[in-house]
């Protein structure tokens, strides 16, 4: 893939002004990490294929080459570390909004950072903060969106999907990228000003878990409870048999209902 071709789709003023495009990398998050020091806010690292795509909690992210989007966005917001949890919600919200406008579908945001269609995941997000001598150099928001993949490995069939599987139509990957970057730009003002409420309110509109009994797996121990609300830092308040308990995005392996 060529940066110039992708650039011709991009309309955001900040996100995608600078694009590093590759055929194959280990992981776009890892490449972004090596470029972060000299990169400006909104720089994109994108690849047709990853040989070691990473998911949360040391899982892998498998994506068929040239069919989907696997990219990382470098952002340099001056926000308090306790608001990092909101960054995943921010990215998930931006993806959901973009898919709704381009593909006319209504995705569901699943806390903390998956985006779903028909109960299966089509988008995963891995946010990583990068520090340089204890100073925050920036945050890498890695996004994988399954677009035109028609077949998934057997072990993923029941949990993964793509826009092609849902709509029956092939979609233009870079039009979707451009739409995601537009929404990221729009929502960025809330992030930059530390106004997590705007992100949380937007995200809640795409969630179906509130008021329902859900299970989250923390340190391999499942905890059941009613999903009550999100805190300002993106943490989830669950009503369990011990009362209200708060869970942070980074601590949770799986959330289901
Ligand atoms: C998850 O659902 O566990 C997160 C998956 C994140 C995958 C994306 S693909 C682009 C970027 N590079 C990576 O290695 N991972 C993220």
C-alpha cells in the first residue's frame, strides 16, 4: 500500500496528515512506538499485513492481508494518566460512528474496547502509552477493523465477523479509514480538554449493557453483576453481591452478557 494513495482519501486536518504505509510489519503498534519521538500528533502507521499483530492481554490479532484495516494512530494529548482508560472508549466510539455513517449499520460498543455487529467482534483496539524517561511521549491507539475478510480461522468463527459477512458487500477500506479519522478528529477536542464526559455520553449510546447482568473476567476470576454506569475515567461500575465495585479497562480480560 502507498501512503500517497491513502492520503487522497483523508479529509481530517490532524489525523493522517502524515502516513507511514507498509506492506508488512510485525505490528503497526510496534512500528509506531519506534517512530513516536519524531512524529506529530495524528500520525498514522498502517500496513497491509502484520506478522505479529497484538491484541490486549497478550493475545494475537489475526487479520487476512489486504482485506482489512490494521493501523495505529499516534496521539500526543496532554491528559492526566487517569484518563487513559477513556482513550479506548474514544477510539471505539469513533469507529462505531464511522461505520454507522459509511455502512449504514448500527454497531454495539462493548466495554472496554471492542466494537461488535450481530454479537460478534469486527473491531479491536489496543491503546499503549509510551514513556521516555518517565515523561509521556504519546499514546498509540492501535485499531484493527475486519472489512472484507470472508473466512475466519475455525476457532474465531463464532466470535469474529467482518463488514463483508454482515452486509454481503465489499467495502472500500480507505473510505472507512478516512471516516474513522474524521470522527477521531471530531471527538479529539473532548480528549484534549480532558472532557471525558462527551466521550462517555457518546459511547453509551452505542452500548447495550447498562441495566443488564454481565460477567467480567478479572485475573481469571469471573465477577457477575449489573452494569450500572461508567465513571469519568472510563471505569465500569458494577453492582455485585458485595455492593458497587469499580473495574478499570486495563484490568479486564473479557466482558460478556
Ligand atoms: C484486541 O481486541 O485485543 C485489540 C486488537 C488490536 C489490533 C490492532 S491491529 C493494528 C494494531 N497493531 C497491533 O499489533 N494491534 C493493533
